[in-house]
C-alpha cells in the first residue's frame, strides 16, 4: 500500500452476485472521468473477486478479500487461504472485522496469525479493531482498542504495507457514529499503540474509520486528525453512494 494517500475501501460483506458488477463498471467510469484524490478499494465476497478484478483491470480500483485462513492449505472445508485470494486477483484482505470477532470468536492471536499469512502471500492486511457499546459506556474504549492493536499486529508488519481500521462495534450498520472528538481520541490511541508495537517507521500507515460512514458524514470524518481513510459497508454497494464518500476524501 502507498501511504501518502487516504484509502477508502468498500466491504461488501455477504452481498453481491454477477449483476452487481455493473456497480463496479459505473464506479470505474466515474473515476476515469474525474479521478479520485484517494486510493479506492472494493472487497467483495470471494465468489466475485476474480470477476471484479477483471472488471477493474486497468483502473485505479484495488480488489481485496474479506477474510482468510491462517494456514496455507489443508482440510478446512469452506475456508480460503491468503494465496487463494491472491491467485483470484486480490491485493488486500480485511482481517479481524468485528463480525468475525463477535460472530466467530476470533481472537487477537488468530487475527495476528492471519495477518502474517496475508503478508506471506503478498496481500496487504487491513486489520480491524473496535470496542462494543458496553465497553464504550464503561469508559474502556481506548483501553480495549489499544489492547487489540498490540495483540493483533504481528511484528512481521514492520516495514510492510498494511492498514488498521477502527470500527466501533456499536456503530456498524446501526446508523450511529461516535462524535468527531471520540473518533480522534481513539485514532490517536491507535497510532500510539502502533508505534509502540512496531516502531516509528509505521507513523504514516493509514488508520481507517469504519462504522456507518455515508456520503453526508464522510467529509467531516475524513478530515479528523489521524483518520487516513474509511472502511465502508452498505454505502459501498452502490457506485453513486460510494462515490459520494470517495469525493469526500
């Protein structure tokens, strides 16, 4: 990952069949007409990675996966290795998303192992961290996020291309967002923990914000100090909505 520009990445989650590739074509056409001032990525379900990579070929749109197995191969029915994602055309991969941590019990150690595997396969990890509503209300947001950063980032990331995404669990898909002051506080804490973990060399590594990012709030969020981009859910499914966020960067 280049680290001089903001990164706006769309996480399609479990959405999208072949017909949805029309949105990629629309996004590609819009960016050809008026290039973005940020990096743009889409992370579709695995069934679309290869076709989306072909549709985006020759454009600035980067393609990523939504998860990978820490192991390189084996008897893991239904799972995908990082090298499989790379082979399909991905250059990035989202890891440790709260929906994986909460729904599948993924630990910091497992996320770190997946990040190391992604690096080995030539993928740039986007490692997600974030607190629950209960943790936020208990005043533990910074403590929890710092702990996740320290334990989820393998030392192998030093000097490599990656990003961290701060996604408060209570803001994902709810329409709720932290205040700009809260976002800045946590992003500064994430940066501090990253430097403590990996050294000053990662001081320019992007820290994305995710959690109900929409065209009408993106510009304000992306202007917050230490916010190096956005990880966008539902608003990335339609080219027009996603473009509204991209233009805010």
